[in-house]
């Protein structure tokens, strides 16, 4: 049976008096890729930030492999983000003063991983995402596609259980977008990392096993996802239970 990595139970959030998330429930299993679509302003980024421990909901539970993020102190949440979550953003968010290698190694540096070990891991992963030839370049010298490859390497270098991507192809042309999606699919398949992918792109939903849609802070199973997903769901996902137990 597939392992539930993330379970979000009745999560609600308000900004001042306005409800931005309303009773959001979702589960994500290891190896599963879930697409989240919805119009601008529907709450996708707010939800992702709550699931990633960057923001806190007002109500509900967010369980990451048995730990409730909503009950954690700020320090524990920071440690959880560093060790168990990877983030990829639309605008890459690479550190401009660091080289490609230094950007990718940055999460490991925060964890106090020794230099030689960092080097070995970053070299291998940069090779894998096909930007090893730009290892000493600074982000301003990279193309959009290269920047996103570096950002993917940075998000995966510490082997997170959960990868959160907020419109990662939204700032790329279609060819680079397609390459990035293929890379995300391959890498998450290799590592079994669960992926939650916020996207406006129909192409991006095709690499996912499931598509959910948000509207006005509420999550809807997308009824119009009639076609077969391109991705074959991990076999064990068929045994997905609606309410996760024992978290
Ligand atoms: N820090 C904030 N303060 C007040 N309102 C916010 C804040 N962040 C987001 N919002 C509002 O919450 C709603 C959802 O935003 P967001 O999660 O960014 O949506 P999406 O990612 O789907 O475009 C929007 O109406 C937005 O204006
Ligand atoms: Mg957004």
C-alpha cells in the first residue's frame, strides 16, 4: 500500500476578514504527482506555502509523514523545511551572488554537510539535470531553462520527501517548459518524491497522476479531466484511502 507523505485536513486561512482557504483536504502519496490548477487569486500559492511550512493556516492539520506542521515551533518548521521539503518557483529565486554550484549546495551548507560531500552531491545532480557545463556561472549568465534546471537541482539536493512547485514552467517557452516537465517526471520517478505542481498548463497536468482544481479557496476534484493522464499512476496508488490513518 502506498505511503501517505502529506495529508492536509480541513485547512482554512483568512487574510483579515477574507477567507482565502476553506476546509481544504488533500492527501499525497510517495511517488505521486498531483497537479493543482485554478484561476489567479484562488489560493494556490497560499495553500502551497501552508503545506511547505512557510505560512500557517488558521485552522486544520497538515501532516507530513506523521508530524503536524501546525503544531510546530518556528525553529522546528525551519528545520523541517531544510530537511524534508523542496521548493521550485516560477521565477527560479536563485541567489544572484552565488555560482550555480554554490546555489545548489546552499541547502546542504545550511545542514552543515562537509564540503567534499556537498561537492560530490552537487556535481552528480548538476550532471543529471544537464547544467554541469555551467557549474561556475552566475545565474545572470544562464538562460531561463538553465536557471530552472539549477533550481530543480537545488530543490532536490537534500532528497526531500515532498517537492512543491509553483508554476515552474510559467516563465519558460514551450520547449523549455516541456523539458522541465520531463525532468520533473523523471527525477520524481527515480527518487519516489511526492510532487505537488501548481500550474496553468495543460501540458503540466499530463505528467501528473491526478488533477485538482481550486476556486475561491476551495478544492474541487476537476470533473473535466476526462482524458487519460500521460503518467501511469504508481500501482499502489490505486489503493488510496480517502482519509489517511495513523498519521
Ligand atoms: N499576504 C497576503 N495578505 C493579504 N491577502 C493575500 C496575501 N497573500 C495572498 N492574498 C490574497 O489571497 C488570495 C489568494 O492568493 P494566492 O494564494 O496568491 O492565489 P493564486 O496563487 O491562486 O493566484 C488572493 O486574493 C490574494 O490577493
Ligand atoms: Mg500563485
